[in-house]
């Protein structure tokens, strides 16, 4: 980094911070080295101030939600992490919910259901923040968050803006945010008036289906599904279920999950990813692409 973590941290004395910041404790897979400094801003203006400072001073930064789709390098990340955990306001209105980027999906669903509204049950059980879900176009069983987003509040480095869903360039597990470097501050999601009981029942049904997914420390599905076939099926067909590299293991229950059995390193995890790509290509001719995001050098 061009400036030391101490120097940067003194610019934002009032903001909650962690020095160093251990990725293994802030990612669902429990892997990764440290970053020298992480901030946990509580409001949009602080987030914007820090981002603007980092940009001006050319300090690398990374926005982290719940860390459920990121593999951090064993060497960590030489920059500032902006954790959205504390930007977690949720406001339910008649027909929509406004939430900040750090609000976790479970919290949004329960606030919405409490007020007798639904329409988001397909997101139940995804261990995401709203910002991460908007960025990744999260979803399940063929329904993605793009189908309920009406607008997203972003900071583009210059100003705060509201953009509508048609401007998000959504595709399967793809959004404009992957290329734009914009910060997602919050979003508005459309709701249906279902009544509390139906809303809760739909969430329970969704969670029941998900109960079959592998437990343990993972990043969910590592690869995107190629057209008309699931990546998990191709990995299984290539004979890779249960294969390990150190403590990283291709799940026996769902071959698109790589589970950290204890002390897996990012290097081991990445080696398995590479092995899967090579084997699936040689067995089936299909090129698999990662859904997960990488932080730091690999
Ligand atoms: C057990 C398990 C099950 C899962 N099941 C599903 C599933 O059913 N469907 C599905 O789609 N995914 C699933 N996932 C993957 C993951 O939960 C989603 O991709 C989720 O959307 C990631 O959200 P997050 O807050 O954890 O984001 P992170 O992992 O923290 O970040 C992901 C990316 O989003 C960016 N980002 C996060 N917040 C912001 C922000 N405010 N502004 C700009 N960029 C931001 C990060 O920089 C990073 O590039 C699963 C993961 C696990 C561990």
C-alpha cells in the first residue's frame, strides 16, 4: 500500500475498524490471510468518504459483504477492506422494502414476513448481504434477485445515484457491478402482499429444499452452470466427487461445493478448482467458469 494502515486509520478515527483483518474469520469458507486494515462504516456518508479517500490516494480497497462468495489469498490483500456489516438498515413499506447493502438476506426476509409481505422466499437461506446478492445476482431454482429489484442506490466515485433494474445489466450470475467498480449502497425490492402465514410458509418451504445442501464451511457453488446442464453433474460425471487437496474437499453431497474440512488453504482450494476445470474439460469438452470471486494474488 502507498500509505500505512496506521496513517489511513487516523484519517477516520471515529469509524469502527480492525487491524489486521483476518479473512478466514469473515468468509464462510474460513480461508485466507489478512488485510492490514478494515473499516465498518455505519452510514452512507462515511462509506463514501472512505471510498473517495482511497481512490484519491490510490489505495486498493475491496468491499466485503458476508464473504460467502469470496476466496481470499493465503497472502491476504494489501489494501483496505470495507465491511458492510453495519450498514444494515431495513425499512419495509407497503409493497416494497428498502434496505442498506449490509443487511443480511435472512434479516430482510424476516422483517418483510413480520409485516405480512412476501415474494422473496426464493432467497431464503442464501447467506448473503443485500449488496453481495445484488452484485452477484443471487437466486435459486431459476429465480434471481433481478426479478424483484426495482432500484439500486450506488456511489460511482463521484456522486450517489439511483439506477433502475434495467440499468443493472443483469444476466445469469452477472451484473454491471462486476465491471463498474461502483459501490452498492442499498436497494429497493418489490414485495407481494401475501399475509404473514403464507410468507412464513414459503420461507420454510424454501429452507426445507435447501436442507439437502452440504453443511460445513464453503462458498456455495464454485462454478456457474453452463447452458442446459449443471456444473455439479459434470463434476460428478468426471469422477471427482470426494476428491481432496489437503483439507479442501469436493463435496460428496453436491459436487459443485468445495468444503473446507478444517485448515484448508486458498492454494489447496484453488488447486482443486483448477483440477476440476481441467478434468471436466477433458471428460466432457465443457469449459467451467468460476462463480466465486477472488481477493488478493493467486
Ligand atoms: C452455503 C452457501 C449457499 C449458497 N447458496 C447460494 C444460492 O442458493 N444462490 C446464490 O446465488 N448464491 C449462493 N451462495 C453464494 C453467495 O451466498 C452469494 O453469491 C451472495 O450473493 C454473496 O453475498 P455476500 O454478501 O456474501 O457477498 P461477498 O461474498 O462478501 O462478496 C461477493 C462480491 O460482491 C461484492 N460486493 C459485496 N457487497 C458489495 C457492495 N455493497 N458494493 C459493491 N460490491 C459488493 C464483493 O466485492 C465481491 O466481489 C451460497 C453460499 C454459501 C456459502
